[in-house]
């Protein structure tokens, strides 16, 4: 249930947007939701680093992140599907892994993934470290038979062995726990604070264009922030428990049918619990304009269409085209700036390749 | 025919190496060869840039080089098979392109490709620009149906269109000739002068370790420099006509059979001329310790084995293991240093992906 104070705040916000008629729906949606009500928009923190994230550890993790030799064919690295030159994704409906194989879900962005309360669309990995273990041994991603096969390759390369020893101590060796520890440390550097939205929220009234401001007010007013509030616009605040969201809420919408958005049951497929049916992690919306196509199945081709889908599937609401445009303009205000990243040099086994397949 | 002066020089060099017995064979090989005799080892020039290679052009070419959206699946960029984080290749027997397809030949390194007299193993592209056109539309590489499909994607992205206009003028539009012009300009920056070998050749007697010096003397003395002389150890001097080399010369060697090195007829398959049968471009040996596996078909797994293969297939010569080791140590002295490269930001079409397949 919505708390009274929150209800009053929602009402106050609704008075400030032109689409007052929407607000009744937003309040209704809030009243029947089991999720926590909107955490308002907040600037992204300037850092996601842990005190244990040393420069040497981050550099090791960066090499592993970019190393295609961690895949069975030597062709797919973390960066292949989570491309740091683009939106932290691959622009595909679903990723293409080794041997041209594809999976069922759209690759989420790695940018700001440190500000996600869990990883994967169904949240099955509680941490970045646990997430990094998955694709290495997924048949349709990096295709390794088991983590030992990954480690055998790394251990063949003297400079990698030396770097693990230098970062973790010479008694530790090369283990999967250390490898994902380093990758996660690198991923915690992949954040994009100081976007136009952040500057606006920090008091620079000129940082957003008028259409973006209208979009922001609409976004907050109609109820998007119910799930997409907080610093990463995903309803999660660092240190708190993640809450999952039902998607789609309104399954009979023609757009839900058109894009087959109800057949993947999300956490339901993972836990086989009735309460988890069609529950998904709320993804961050930061840099969302760079990560088309959209939704867990990647079937929605444009951001404008994704906005329409979310309005009908979550709020049972048809938006007019000006509202759609303003919301898209607002979402564009969450883009970058992106940190400059130098290409790592991947260590080699001199005169030999470690890829045999 | 070897010229007398060259014969004398070879003899003089032979006197300086311990493997004097080899030298008769080297002289014989030279005497019967139609290829130009050894251009001695030379330092790599500090630049391969043309005066028209502006910073803006190089930056545009770099984006195109790293952009996987130039492949039909959005998964394969130039850098996928010519990885600048590694030896400028992919460490595979033959590259894996779109849909998991593979070709027949091993990916040559892009490092110092500006110092190759022609591109591809059979030299079918006379320039870097012509080379860059090939993989875009090769079924087993980037898989585009035709160059117009590549251009259609680039033209959809406003920032690319603006950058082409900024570099080439607003009347030029986005054409394949301009795209490969930019890619080639970037590739001309991918050079690795100042290796240990270069420093030695420039007078630093301490730059090579004793085993590397022995390897160098052996390399020159037995006749490797007959084909692998010049600044890039590929027998070519910038501005001169390229000469192709017969490979293998001694087809009956068990190693030639073991690795199936005679079935690909090289330029013969291209021109269908008897004179071109089994003629190949001599590849650069710079950074060769980073580009395993070896030979045009990628079947030779290690650099040591590649040295053994070349000795028997080209010089009809069995090397002892110390010689093999010294030659490998010498070849390692051609490694890097590599220029630091920042990851480009690839421009996007906001809210839409241009990859549909």
C-alpha cells in the first residue's frame, strides 16, 4: 500500500504536469502495487569503487574483460556483448555468442551495472562477481565447458599468472573467484555520472532542454519513478534489498502481444514459485537511448516504442506522441559522459596460441 | 642469379656464424632463386603516415575499424580478427566471422601492415585501402551482401555522416572509397618501431640478449633474409615493387605433408597462371611471437615449429634445437612496443539499433 505522505507527494507532482488525467491512473497503479513507491530521481554517485578495488586489480580485471580467449572459440569477450565503445551492450535483439549461437534475452548494459541491485534480467546473480561467472560457461555465450577450462587458459600465460600473484598474493593462484573479483572491480569503474540529468538534479537549471524538463515531469508524474526512481533509475538504492517488478502488468495490451512480452516468465522460470511469475529486475534507464533494441526479449525496436509499451503494459495508459517525444528526450538526458578507456594489452604465451578450437 | 657482390657478402656473413655448414645451402638457394637476394635487416621507420592522414581522418578510421555494426550480425569488426589488444590477429587457425563461419587462411597481423608491399596472403589487394573492402563483404567474415549495405548503416548515424563531411567535405557523402581511405589512415598508425631489434640495429649493442644475437646471425646467415629482409622482415622496401615467394619450395618434406602446406596454391588460385602456382606474399615477421598459430593455413601451432617448417620447406635444412631456440629468441626481439590506443566511442542512432539481423 502507498503511504499517505507518498500519496500526497504524488498528488503534488501531478499538479505540476500538464497530463493531470494520467495521475489518477498512476495513483491507482501505486495503490495496488506491492512494490515500494517511487524513490525520486537522484544524481548518480561519483564512484562505485570498493576500498579493495586497487588500480592493479582494476587493470587485471580490464584485461580479463576484453580477453576473447576466455571463450571456447577465442572470439567472444565480455566486451563483445557489453561493448564499452557503445551503450555497454551489442545493439542486437539477443547476443551472438560462440559458433554464431544466440540466446533468448537482450544483453543488458554494463554501464552503471554496479548500481543494479542484482544482475541478469531475472536477478539471479546477486553481485557483479556472480554475474561474471555465468557467460563464461553458457553454451550460447562464451561456451566454455566449465570454469576450469577458463582457468587452464589463463594459467598458461605467464604474465597473467604474475598479475594474479601481484594483486592477490602468490599463494592464491588463479581461481575463478579471483578472476571475477578482478572483473567486477573493473566494472565498478564503468559508471557515467555527470549526465545532463545529474547536473540538473545538482542545481544547474540550464542542463535540461525544455522538452527534457517536460519529459522528466511527465516521467515522475505518471508513475514511471514508481519502479524507475533512484540514482540509476531502477528503483534501487545501494545497500538496500532489491524489489522485483511485474512485467507486463496489463497482459492484454495489443503491444504486449505484438512483441510477445508475456511469454518469458522471468523469475518464475528461475524459482518456479507462483509469486515470481513475470517478475523481472527493473533495469537501469541510464544511457537507454544507446541500448536499442529494448525489453527483456529485445523485440521492441525503438526507444519511442519502448515508452509506448511501458505506458500500456505497466500503467494501462496511451500516451500522445508529444508525450512520447518528451519522455524520449528526457531519457536521452541520462547519456554519459563516458570515461576514457585505454585499450589493454592482453598478455600472450610467446609463440603459441592458447585457443585450440 | 645472385650477384657477385651479394655472394661475397653472404660468404662473409657465413664466416661469422657458427653454422658454417648451412651456408653452402643458403648460397645454393640464392643461386637458384628468381627472387631478389636479401635486403639486410633494417630498423622500422618511425612513421608510415601520408601527409593526407589528418588526425580527424585517423579518428574516423579508428571508429570504423572498431565498429562491429559494419558486419551483418553487428558482431564482427576489423578488430575482431585483427585484434589490437593482441598481435593484431585473433590467435585462431582461421578466423571466425559472422554466424560462426570460418575461412581457409590464417588472419595476418594488422601491425605494420603499412609496411607490406601488398595485402592478403596472395597479395590480391595492392593497398591497405583495397584490403579493407574485402572482409566487409566476405560471407565468412563480416558478411555484408554488398558495400551499399555497409554504407546504408553508416549513413543512418548522424554523427558518422557529420564526421565524413568534416574530414572529406560536405559534397562527398559517405562512400566506400572514403570509408576505406579513413580505415587505411588509421592502420598506418599501427606500427611498432623501437623494438629491441630496432634499437640494436640503431647501435645499441646491449638491446639484444646473446641468444638473440646468435639467432640474428643465424637468421641472416642461413638465408632467411633472402625473403625476410627489409624493415618489416618481409623483403619489401616502401616504394618498390613486391616480389612473391614460392612456398613450399621443398614439397616432399614430412613437415610440409604433416601440416598440409602445399595444397593451397596461393596466387595460383587467384590468377590461374602457372607461374603463380604456390607463390605467396612474404609476411612480415615483426611481432611474430604474438601471432600463433602459423603459416597461411594456420596449421603450425608454435613459433618453434614454424621455424623448423621454414628451414625444411624453404632451405631443405634440418635445424638443431639450439638453433631453433635462438631463432625464436631473435624473432621475439621484433616485438612492440605498441602505441597506446584509447577506446573510441562509436556514434549511435539515438533510440534505435541499425543492426536488424
